[in-house]
C-alpha cells in the first residue's frame, strides 16, 4: 500500500473520546475505517460499510438514510452491548474481566450486575477513536487489513491482530 493512500488521520492527530458521543463529524452514511485507542496504545482497528460502493453511498445520502457504516458502527461500540458487537465482546473478555472482583463476578452471574453496563462504562472512561471515510468498502477493507497486519509502525491492535 502506498503511504499516500493510507489516511494518517487513523494514527495521528486528536482522538475522539467515546464519552463525548455522538460526534457530528462522523458521516451518517459512509464506508470507512476507525482505530480505537487507550492512551497511545492501539487497541482495535475496524472497518464499516461492508458492501458499500461509492454509488450506494451517494444514493443512501440522497435518500436521507438515517445511518449506515461508520456512524452506526461507532455508535454500537459506544453503547457497550456485547450482542452482535465483536469489539464489545473483546473489551469484556480482555479488558473488563480482569478488573472485576469475585463479588462483581458473582453479581453478574446472579443477574444483579450488568456486564454490558460495565463494558460501556469502561469504553466511556478509557477509550477513544479516530476515523477516516473511504471511497468504498473495498478500500476501507484494505486500510483495515493494513492496520491489523502491523504494517503501520509495526504495531498490531491489541484486540484484533491479524
């Protein structure tokens, strides 16, 4: 991948905090890639808008589609619900679980404490994101693969290295 085709905004510049969601700068309909950070540590790289062509993006925008792609994916991560969101599952398993006391684990098992709420709280307290819109899902997939492979700075994301 040539350096000029990869958006440096995914790895440089200001990080948007999940606690400040929603972010009006994130396009409502877009294919793209996002990186998730815990301080300076790359935690996750993902893409959204699978199957979206540039024509489909234009068509959905003209039709006033509420949200599809980047916005809906980041919103899902912000919500912290593990069902249907692999990132939130990773956060639960790899980041939140290790912080729980025996008592909290027992409360979760008894249905007295919500693991999804703990995941959401962790995401809001510790994680931020960067994003870049792609012309279509094919290019977004290439950018995601580039990041997950460690091709950027030799650093692979903690939660989804490939």
